């Protein structure tokens, strides 16, 4: 089976090079060069058969990778390019259930683009079509664009998932529903039925959402708070259907059917294919499914099990189906975890067993006592070896590293198998046998609650996770991997020394980051929260946060709490909310749960706002002082002055919000929230404002804010726009950017620069 690996690994490397390094036009030439090299080596190495075979397999794999990408682009992707920018009658078949968006629904469809295979597209439509179901045939007029580009910039979010076209439906949509569900769509119906059974069996929505994520990988029912906690403590992998879940299922099949290899393998094959389809054929479940099939089939055909062959074959199949999947973060994490376990898992497990179980387990009492130690060794070795490759990927893609994942996995990973099996049984039995479904739910409940408790407690531990936004944490991370490399190359006589070095390095990074944050008289940080706003102000011994909302992948409250935790901030002195809109306030509940807050300043407006009620109720539960700013209020701490201007008008929430002026010596910062140009005029008339050194640009760069009159009066030297790269409002508008440029303000944007930090007396970073 290693011959297959000898071909599959170079094939994957060829596709990786074709997608990341080489232009499409150069691929045929690269393939021809590799093929010529293969023929030349075949002639030169005629007497060295083994070396010749390996070299031929490697070069032929590279050739196949290059030529496959060139052919895929010409045959599959070129017809899609012809639809870019066109408005046409779109005929498509719905392939998945619709998903709710802020403006309607999005639904995956298969479109005949003129190529040999249908193209997967995502269609945005009115909410009236939320009743669509897999298998429906739709016809509508739609505006189409390539999914590879958004607002002129190349993105990989859709293409990495095999979606090449984005269409926006207009007007009437004709729907034809087949009399029977197509075979390929039936797994989606089974998954929906299973999810409904889970909701029926579990009365607690939190438990139901967690079980649905464990069993089907659908995280729609998972609360944002729990999802963030899972990521923070390094347990996100338990809610992604992967090899662990399939291994649990296969173990259950073997236990039920007995030690008959062929019968058990056949049942496991069918179950694996069904689970893969129900989980949406994500990269992690496909990788796990192919790996398990190879491991099961090898002994049946007289071949030994080989993890490298199985892993490389699974990756090759995924990349042959969609070469653009090399950019899929889920695929990278999934294969990185398994590769780390394959290369280092057994060695690390043996090393841990030597230290946790130094004496042989020859008696029953000693075996019972050693069982927890063996389980701990298995969990720690699997977690550590998996993180060797996934931790750098998480740091690169998500900008954070979980430091508590080892403890979290040791405490909670053992609950996954019983929770998964009992939750699956509850979902299956809830429809035909509700009593048995409820009984299975009762069995699963304590395991689910323990998992949630571990996540809730550990996620609030200081420095449970650190971000790589700090140069000191990034340097420590590099230092940590240098130590790991030395450990792998040469086993030290005293292994605790590198561990102590890593801990000391982390402590140094914590201290240096905190000292940098507190250096100078004033620090201002506009956090990158997507299409929202969250600004940290540190000065005069006080730490203040103005607004906490956005639409980024992580909860804005987690982003703010992570940032403050990284700086060594244990308590927030003041939280100011300009108004109750989601993009300024939806992260406050999570922030209040994670970080102690002394006082909360809010406008006394929008009494019917559900978000206002949630924030105020939670603030009272946490013992936070609530200040309703009805008149102008000034807070002075040393040389720092913080002025909160009460709402200036009785208009909508954008205009009836708070304005913040922060001053330290000759430096002034103004935050206007989402104030429009008319309310800006009222502000200029009613308040005596100084020249501004830093302006937080109003309403994310909307053309209706940051008027010329405001800029003429304030004359800001620096301007920060908090905005998402992917927003539907066109923010920041060119008119606003032109006005700022004409005023001589240097512009910084969170969509381009990430979190923007200014320290008085230092440059903006």
C-alpha cells in the first residue's frame, strides 16, 4: 500500500504548488518537464529497481497534480467564468436546506454551467423562499458573479468549499418539487429528521444544540457563548464530525455484531458513507471516512494497515474533486491533526506511559489503578501530537492559541463517546419510541452537562488562550516550536528543562505585553471586530472600553475580553455604550460574562430594545454599576479626562447616542458612534470641542457621517475607520475617504490594518 502513498503524496504536493505558487498558464509546461524527468530517470536507473520505482511514482504524481489542475481549470472552471457579471435565467437543483441570513436566505444549488459536471453555487433570495428543500428544481432571474472574487479582492472562502458561483435572485422564482426525494438528497432529509428527533428528546435547547453538533456537525443550534468557549479551551474538534466520531460508531458496530470481520466491516462501510453524506461531506468527515475505509479494508484484502497511505489517499481524493480545497481551513486542521498523531502520537504515548505507569500491571488492583493513568496518557499524547501542526494553523488563521487545551481535553474528552452514542440513540428513537428516546437523553445529559461545565469554567481562566496580535506572544510561540524541534531531534536527559523554559518564556511574554500596554500616558486600540466598533482606552490608571459589537467570526465580546486579558487587565473600570444597535453592543453580554466590569455607562433611550434589556439585566446580575447618561458627565483620573456627552437629539438610535471625548494633555480623541452629519452640526453648536488628534470615524465611514463641517472644526491628524472587508453597505464610502484626505488626516482601517493601536508619543500600529 506504500506505493499508493508514493504516488498520492507527490500528487497532493503538485496540486498545492499549482494552487499557491504557479500560474495556470505554466502548469502544462511543469507537467511536461516532470514527465520528461520521469522518462529520463527510468532510463538512468534501470538497474536500481526500488529507487527507480520511487522516483517514477514521485514524478508521475507531480505530473498528475499539475496536469489535473490545468485540466480542472479548463473543463470545470472556465464555463463558470463565462457567467461572471451576467444576469440570466438560472436553472438549478437545490442541494441543501436554506440558511437564514440578515437579508433573506442563502441556499446551495447545482447549476448546469455548460461543463461536464454541474457547478455548485450559492443563491441569495428573499425569505419567502425559506421553504425550499433539497431536490427542488428552481428557475429564477439572477445576477451572477464568481465566488473567487469579492469587491475586487480574491477570496478563498467559497472556492475552498467547492462553490464557484454566487447568484442573487430577482423577482419571481418558479419551484418544481419532485414526487420522490432524489437519492443524493436523502441523507440531508435523514440529517434533518435526526436533528428534529434530538430536539424532541432533549427539552433543554442547550443540550439539544450540543448533541446536534456532536452527531451531525450542525452547529446552528449551538449557542454563540458555548461555541466561543469550545474554541477558547481547544475543544472545537468535538463538534466537528471527524475520525473520533466515526471510530466511536465503528466500535459500537463491532460490539453489536461481534468479532466477524467481514460482516462488521460491511456494516461499518455503509454507516461511514451515510454519516459522511449526513454531515455534508465536509473535508474532516471525508478524510475520516476514507481513512477508516482503508483501515477496515486493508486486513480483508491481505494488506497491512498503513495510516500514511490512508491519509494521503484521502487527501488526494479531496483535492482531485476540488483542487481549490487546499485553502480550506477545516481540511488543513483535520489533516494536520492526523498527521501529527501519525508521526509523533505513538512515541509520545510510550514516553508518557513510562512515566505514568512505570511498573507492569500484573494484578487486577494494579490494573484498575493504572487505568486512569493509561487513559490520561492516551488523551495527552493524542492532544499534544495533534496540536503540533494545528496550533500554528490556528495562530495563522484565527490569531489565537489555546493554552489550556491539554487540561480541557483531559477533563472532557472522555465524555464525548457516551454523549455521542446516547445522543444518537435519543435522536433515532425519539420519533418511533419517544419513551426510549427520552431515556437515552437522560443517559446523555450528565456527560453533556460535564462538557459544558468544563468549557464554562476553563474558558474564564486568565490566559486560557492568548492571541498572536502581540509581538511578544508571537515570539514566544516561535520559541516554543524551537524547543519542540530540539526535543524531537535529541531527547534531553532532563525533559523538565525545556518545559520550564517554555513556561518562563510565556511569563516573560505576559509581563512584556502588559508593560507595553501601560507604557506612555495613553493607549488607544480600535479592535478588529468586523462591521462594528470596539475601542479600548487606557490612561490615568483606568481602562475604558467604548462599545463592543460587530459581525466577525468570533463574538466581539470574546475579542475584547481576549485583548484585555492578553494585556493583563483583570477588571474593566468603565464600559461605555454609545447606542443599542447590534454592531455596537451585541458583544457586551459575553464580555460581562467573561470579565469583571466596575461601571456601565449607557444612554437612557430605546426602552423597548431587547438588547438593552438583556445588557441591563446581566449587568445587575454581575453587580455592575449602571450609569444612565441623561446629562453631560466628566470623569477625571489624574491627567486623563473622559467626557460623555448625553444624546443630542430625539431621533433614531444612531442620533440619540452618547459621544465620547477623551483628553490627555494636548491629545484629544473623539468617538461619535453612528452619528449622522445633521447631529454632528448640533454637537458643534452645543459643545466647545478642541482640535482633535484622533477621530474614530462615525458610522464606519458612511457618506452621511464625518461631514466637511466637522472636519473643518476638528482638523483631525489621524482617523480610524472600524469596518468589515465584507459588508453590504459599501463602507467606507469614497466620499468619506476623499473628505478625510482633503482634511489632511491619515486614515487607518481595521479591514486593512487589523486592530489599530496608538500610544501617545509613539506611532500608530
